[in-house]
C-alpha cells in the first residue's frame, strides 16, 4: 500500500482536496481518500509532494502511426498543404514507423498518459498497442471520397477492425472527415456503428477549406483531392452548405462521437449539432498545439465553455506537434485563456476523455475502486494555481 499527498489533489470530479491523502493498493487501485481539510499531520508512511496531484491523463486524439514524421513538415502551411505532405511522406522510412511509434508510446506513458484515442489508417501499430501499458481505443478510419471506392474502403477498415479485436484492442470503424468520405461510405459506417453501439470520431471544421469544398466545389481541398490524390470528383455535387451541415445527418444519433479540432466551429454550428444529436453524446476534442502548428489559430474555447460543451484534450500526431504531452496542451489552453480555472482544464484532460472513450469505469477521476494512475504536476504558481512554462508532470503511480 502507498499513501500519497500533495499541496492539492484535483480529483477530476471537480473536488479539490488540500493536503488530502490517497491510499493505493500495490497495483494502483484507490483504496481510500482522506480529506484532511488542509490539516495534514505527520503520519507514518505518507509520501508528501510539493505540487498538485491529478488523475492520469487521457489523450483523446492521437495518430501514433505518424510518429516517424516528426519535424518533417513546415509549420502554418494550412490544412490542404499539410494533407499533401502526409500523403507524400507517410510511407518514407517505412521501417522506422514501428520504432518511432514505440518511442512515442513510451513518451506518452512517461508524460502521465494512461489512455489514448488513437487514429489508425493501417494495422502498423496494433501489436504495439496491444502490449502497451497504456489503454488504447483504436479509431480505424475509413477513407474514400469516391462512391466507387466505398465497398473497398469499408472492407479494408473491417479487416483492420477484426485484426484489432483479435489482439484484444478496443476499436471502432469511423469516418476520417467530411472531405474524405462519400455518402455511400458514411452509410456503411453508420450501419456498423449502430449495430455495435461503437464510439465514433471525426475530424471536424479544421479548416475553412472544408466549407469551400461543399459550398462551391472549389478551393484548395478540391485541388488536393483531384491533383494530389487523383480522385475523380465528377460525381460530387456541392451541397451549397457547410461541410458539417452537409454530413451531420449521416452520423448516427445513438452513438457517442468525438468531434476533433473544431477550429471553425461557431455558435451556428453548435446550434446545428444540438438540433441534430444529443450534446451529452458529443465530445469536442481540442488539439491546441497541432492547431497552431497547421493553421496558426485556436478554436473559440470561450464559446465552447459558454455552451457548456463536453471538452477533451488531444495531441494529434508528431507530424503536427513537437511532443505528445497533454500537459503542454493544458499549458497552451491556460496561456491563451487565462480565465479558465486550472481544475476545469484538469477535467478536460482526465474525466471527460475517459468518458468519451468509455474508460471512465477505471480512469479519469480519483475515486475509490478506480485505477486511474496518479500524476504530480510541479513548477506551478501555487498561489494562483496556474501552470507555468516550467511546469512538469511526473507519474507517481
């Protein structure tokens, strides 16, 4: 048994304990939580740390299989050019894919991550994830904007799904984005998702170029699809609506969904989503460092808070980020939106992600009977409970 204490314990439930004590079994299960109300007396066997204790982090959006692309792409190119770079470079140094993914997995663990929502377009990292200390939910993306490709794309995604399940991985088949899936492929994903009650994920409103594609059938994404991917778009007819409005009806209301990035999301879009599906089944995943890397801007987080949306944090991949650190994402949020309480950001990084990935039975909050992992954050402004550039995370359990 271990007994851990710190200046503050942020449980992820909204409760903050001053110098509380967490008792854990040898395998990390929380056996007891003592609220000392700040009056911590000397007690045999209590490990006291200077800093803040939180549950283990949940990275709600990552692409482990793109880890070998770290540092290759220039910053702030915009989404279409970034996608072009991924297409051109993802298969270079193919032998390094697994090696770099393994290093990334270790880095995630060392940086306090206990669970990941990981995007896979291939089966390259399945074996690695099945043996990891981290719990992964694998979102297997189907890709195919041409209706003629729907059957082949779905069959490939299903073969990956079956392989993932055979390895014991939690997995689901999901659409990549409105600009990468035809209506025919959406329908196949819809049917499978409803029958399996699976969690969905979709890149959403990451760039203005998505709306240009659907509203006019022109723009940089159209050029990317036709010139770089050589997709025949003669059967595509612009809807005259935004990308989200064009596909929102193709997403099953019954299923949980993680909408990722949301840079362009405004009040009209939030109202649209609320009218089309339950907001309590919808999570908005923010990847601030990746958004700055690709588009040079952040989502309107203040608007999301005003609407009481369920927010999670992700890192995206090392192709669009310098590190896979949830703490760095938290720093970016707090640095750009200093009015957001630290405890709320902790909830985004822990409980909300665990709920979205359906791992909240064991992860996300410090509660009796759970095994969430225990992180210590040091280097904070303890008087105002603010993260600082020098803040670091250390895994205690």
